[in-house]
């Protein structure tokens, strides 16, 4: 939890040590220091994270719960109780009266690509706000994790209507029973029967590759690429390659 601005320096030094270990193992182009969620990063810590040389690939958990909205709009709700229970001083935080996304997104640099994860409480004015920023933003939906945590789903039809760049994720086994993108698609198909399967498959393949900046290798069938091949028969998947 990096919410305390007085601990920004020591928090970041800890992140840097972990980053160095992973960058040595996998290469700096494969590793980023990225904020977890808008409510877990203090103002000075934002500056250190976003200004780091590793910021080519950034993600953040966005608008996952209604409590997040209440915190940024009014400084009330479950997060206020959580911070109090953790003994964290929240005097440095001032409610903006706006959604969390519209409050924190200015910290990202104009040229940075950002992957927003969850988006359960994202509204249409948030999508309009992001379009105005000029950033390349991908909206990652994790429907099974959302149902596990809050029994809610994002307004997927809204994202489709606004032609948003949607990708699919699982969150993790901490909030999911499996790490299968096909199972995420199945959950969405049950809730949104009018959204074509072909579009959801695009979210799972080519859009995902673009969001992770690996579309030069994966995500579509083109000369020089090496994507895997999955066959779908009677709503069951079979890995071929």
C-alpha cells in the first residue's frame, strides 16, 4: 500500500529493487513498474512510478468497485473505513467530486499506452474523457473475477457502442477459479447474447496482443508471426498449436 506520501521514497526504492531483479532475468523491455490501483498510490509516488524509464507498458486496476467511486467523489464509503482500520492518515487526500478515472488519469504522460483493468463502474462520460486525452487506452474486462468479488459485470454493451478497444483478462486465481480466457468469453456470452462471438474472439486475440505490445508476434495469422491455434467445436476449445 503506497498511499502514505511520507513513505513514497522508501516504497519506490522497494519497487526498484524488485524491478532490477526481474529486469536482469527477463530484460528491461519485458518489465515495468506500474501502479496497482488509484487508491494505493500517493501523489509523490505517482510521479516516481510514471516517470520511471520502464514505463513502456502500464496497467492499473480501474473502477472495480462502487466504493472506489465514493472515495474519489466524496471521500466516503468502504475505503474510508479501510484506511482508518489500517491506521493510515488520509488528510493529504481531497475528494475531487469526479470519478476515480477522471481524477487520477492526468498522472499518465500523453504518449503512454495504458491498460485499464476491470472497469465495472466505468460510465459513458469516462469513455468520452479518455478519448479527449489522446492516450492509447485498452479496457481489460475480467468478468469471472468481477462476479466472484461483487457479482457485477461491466456495461459491455456500452464499450461496444463506443467502439472502445476491449481486451479480456482473468485477474488472477485470487479471484477466479481458472485462468481461461475462453471461460471469460462464455460468461460474457451468457450475459450479452447480442454481442457477436467473432468480436469477443478479437478481444481475446489481436486486441490483447496490441495491449501487451506483442502484436508483431502474436494475435493474428500473418507472415512472420507465430500465434497459437485453438479450435472451437460445440463451445469447447482444443489447442492445436
